C-alpha cells in the first residue's frame, strides 16, 4: 500500500512538472476591442474590373487598405456592400497583416464569417443581399492563404509587388481551402512576429485542396470572403502563454511532491 501511494505521488508530481512546462505553450489573440490594434489591412488590384481571384499578376502592387471591424471580426477594403466588406479576392485580393509582438509559430486562425460565391440556388447555399439593390447565392467557407515574415526588421508591404514580397522575407505557409467559420489548424515550424492572412489567389502558388471553383470571372463565381476574428501561436521552447494556468504554481507543487517522496525514501528505506 505504501509503495502504491509513493508511486502515485511520484507520478502526480512528475505530471505537474511536465504540465507546468507546457502550460504556456500557446497564446491566443482575439481581435475584439483593442485587439485589432495589432492588425493592418492591404490590398492588391486585379488586372481588370470584375475579375476573380485568378486574374491578378505577381507584379501587381500592394497598397494600404482600410481595416474594418464588426465586433471581433476584421475585414479589409472599406467597402459598404456585403460581402465585399470582408477580406476578399473580388476585384482586389485583400490581406491582413498581424503583428504578434514576438516570435510565434502560428497554430490556428479563427474566422467569424466565411462565404464563397456560387451563383447557384439550393444545396444549402444562402441568398445574400449586397445592400446596393443586387443579390447572389453564396456557400459557406472561404479559401485562405497564410504567410510568415522571416526577414529582418519590420516588413514593408505597401508599394511592393507580390514577387518583391517573396524576395523580401515572406514565405507561403499554406493555402486552406473552404475554411469554415470557427478554427482552422495551421501546422508550421516557422516562427515570426508578422503573419499575413489573405484571401487566396492562384498566383500565390502552392496547393489548395478544397478550393472553390474560380470559373466565370464576370460573375465573380468562386470568389471568397472572410472576416478574421483571432489567431493562436506557440513560441519555440514552449514560451508564450496567454490565458494558460499559472505554471510556476504547478511546477512548485510538482517539485515539492517529488521532493517529499525522495525524503520519505531516505528516511524509511523499508517502506519502498
């Protein structure tokens, strides 16, 4: 019985120490209230008016755009119509620059709004009124691209072409096809303070499994619209840790239990 109790105490103490080391492994950011202050908006014009996401050039130039906020949801471009007020790739490919204030590997992003245009009724598609006397059918989900900045200093986006961004420290982490409202996991070993979350464009390259069709340019079929409501990331070595439990308390408790077990063994070897 004594042996079992001591083994249990040892395992519990070791678990608490291990938990303390991982409790601050992840940090999350919500963009409600002042949380939006770490985000900036940018857009790059498509080649021709009325073009879909597939009709921009790698030499098109990014410009600063208006950041829109609806509660904890962020959009870009400053448009007054729905769903163009979101981050989209209709006429312009828009992106949000997020400054986490420290080096983190992104582990997820959260959308509070996500649609792609289908122009087809039925099948669960939603008729959305644009607010300008027109309407169209949309399906749930949007295609999202995520980039990390690994260059020196703070990145400069305005005035740069997409090709220049790639040679200036930016790299594509992944394309996420048909991302839904809620959390989408990101898997990367790249750490950065700066992350770019953009509406997908084929010029970005990489694969995009599940991406919606982009045919029918004049009618915007397959274009994507989303609002970003938060991100999460982890620091190398388990640093960071927004709202995790107090790790120092758990570590001290675990170490104390392990120390008590060791002392008991020294005082009473027969009990082992």
